[in-house]
């Protein structure tokens, strides 16, 4: 989960650096806050942290590949960057809805 937050943060940072839209910088900071929270929990429970300090570098090869693909697409144009941002948030929302649905005895 922490590496997925890092994926979002790093993608937003890359497209912010490319296009300079403040929304990408703001979302990257938000993703960093989530990473910090998850990082504290990992430390508290003595778990292995999958996140490297290096931006654009991931231990999980699928996440690494996804990062490269998303950034490449987002660097094509501002419109593509906005689409990438929407795609990331849509996937997160779907994950949250599915997760809540599975945990709820009534389905929601």
C-alpha cells in the first residue's frame, strides 16, 4: 500500500515538474502525507518497508513499469497529464469502494 502511494506521489511530482500545474504539486504533497502515515504504521509493527527513498524507483517491478507508463503518457500533453491524474484517482476510489463493500455485512 505504501509503495502504491509512492507511485501516485512520484507520478504527480513528475507531471508537476513537466507542466507546472499547482494541482499536481498539491496532490503529490497529499500522497506524501499518506505515505508518512503508512510508514509510521509499518515502523510501529516492525514490518519491512517496501519504499525506497529514491524518487522514480520501486522495488515492485509491476509498479515500476506502471510508473514509467503513466509518466510517459502524462508528459505528452497537459490533457494527457490530467487524464493520468483522473485515472489514478479513479482507481483509488474503485479500490476504496470495493474494499468497503467487501467488509460491510450489508454490502455498503
